[in-house]
């Protein structure tokens, strides 16, 4: 009996709860919760708040495109009657819309719903198509400069395959400088272009027609060509010109936009800011900034480079086993990538990036270098540790053993 009594559970003790304490706890909980919410809101507001001064504006397009590796847009906030936060939102929205429109129109690989872009045109050749005025004006500009670069899409696609190779053996096998069959392939494409077997006809009311002959069509089918036209390295020049025009038209002029492949544009037209133009070269096979130019001008800049400098250049260049580079700066004469000097910087305070590029490309994409000269364009180039320039400028922070020299026409 005693053992059983020890194992018998004790009766539950009832405790009376003080209701006034319970109410106090509920009130304290509600107060604490509100304090947490208010603190979170304050933190979020401060996080989203933009401070005055220079900041980086990033695009937020609605479609799946990534331009973070292409462009840098810096802007000086706080110079208007509205708050910097509201100003940043307005600029970001406009920038995003402009970037998205240009990217989707100029895409040679992907088609989008209800958009007649370059990819769509490539797959609907010999048809009359109505296109966006921006794309129509793009084609018109290229025709104005009598350039056949638009039709070199198949060669650009080939260089994309070469640049994306994963090993030296494969790269050497595809290298047009080492493969006569590739040279012959390039020559065939260029011959079709020069003979008029491909042409963009600009019709009225923003209608166009990509005309391709039966012979070129058969050649394209045999060689699996789908990109007949492509802006190649000119694409970002057109994008920067369009985006900067949209920003300036809306009154947003306190900034600068640049691309990693050498284009930049200062939006300010009041000479209020100092902008730095870096001069690049490849001394002792070490890509470096060899000098700087400070300017207040609202200039457009095109910088050709025959070597890799930025990390993202792995998408635009490939270094061969002999130390030379292959890139998208290929000749419209033979399709071979060329760089007459390591770097050629071209700038103007009156011309667009596209106009500068089309006027200046012949001096860089060449077997040999000649002193460049083009109306409305000034030049800076590096050769044999000498920084040469066509305008009276001051070169700062000159690299060791380098010197500057003005070259008169």
C-alpha cells in the first residue's frame, strides 16, 4: 500500500490569474510591437532615401535583360527643387525604360512579343516590316555613312564562338589568322555584301525590307547563318546616344553615362563639372591608365582598345597563345580583327558616339596606323610610350617613361 501511494499523482494545484496583470502584458506587447514596426519603417525609409551628391543609377527593366556589365550611369542628385529620393526615382524610371527599349530592339538573338527587333527582322527577310522609329533611324544612320558593318552579323557570330572557347587548342583551330578555311568563309560573306546580295531597304512610314538573294540564302542555309544583320560593337554607341538624349530631353543633365566597351557621354551643358578621361595603353603587356585628361566639356567619347582591360572584357576579347588578341573590331574588307595601335580615343563636343565611331573606325581597324583626322573629332593615341593628341590638352598623371606630344594636321 505504501508503494502505491508513492506512485499516485498529486492533485493539480489551481492558481488564480490576476486579470489586471494580463491586461498590462497585452498592452506592453502591443506597445513593443508598434515600436518594432516604427523602427523598421524608419530604417527602411533611411535605406531608401537618396542623399544629395554623386550616386550610381542602376536600371530596373521589366524584361529579363542584364545591362550591369555594360553601363555605368553616375548622377549628381540634389540640384533641383524636388527631393533627391524623388529625383532618383524619376531618373531611374526613365533610364530603365530607355535601356529596355534599346536593348530589346537591338537584340539579334531573342524576339519579344509585339516587338519587331533585329532578331525578328533576321528571321523575316524578304518581307516588308513596320519597325520602331528608333530602329529605323539606326539603319538610316548607318546607311548615311555608307557602312556595310550592319551586314557582318555572320562574322560577328563567328567571333562570338571563338571568344567563348574554353581552351587554347580550340581557339587556335578557330582562329581566322591560322585557318584558311575561315578566311575563305569570311571572304564569301563579304563578297555577297559587296555584290548587293543583302540590303536593308528603307521604305516610307517606318517600313523596311531586308532583301536577301537566292544565292546568299542558299549559302546561309548551308552554313547555318541566322544573324544576317547585327550592330556588333556599334550597339552600345547607339544605346548611349539614345539614352542620353532621353535624359537630356527630360531635363536630367547632371551626370555621365559610359560603357565598358569604350563609349561615354557627359550630359552637362553648363561646364559645371570636371570629367576625367582615362588614357589606356598596354605597357609591358600590363593594361594600365597611362594618363588622364580633365575636361568640363559635354563631350561624347569613343575609345577603341586592342587589349583586355576590364574584367567583363572576357566577353569581348580572347588572348591567343602568341599574346595577340582577337575581338569584335574586325575589318569589313577581310573579316580579320585588327588594331593599328593599342588604343585610340576619339572625342567630340558636337557629335554623337555613333557618328564618332563611324568616322573613326577606319583609323583603328587597320593593318597600319596613320595619323587620324575627321571633321569635328579630336584624337588621342598611344604608341611606343608616346601619348599623341590632335588638340591642345593637358595630360595629367603620365605613366613612367611616357611623354605627351601634340600632333598638328
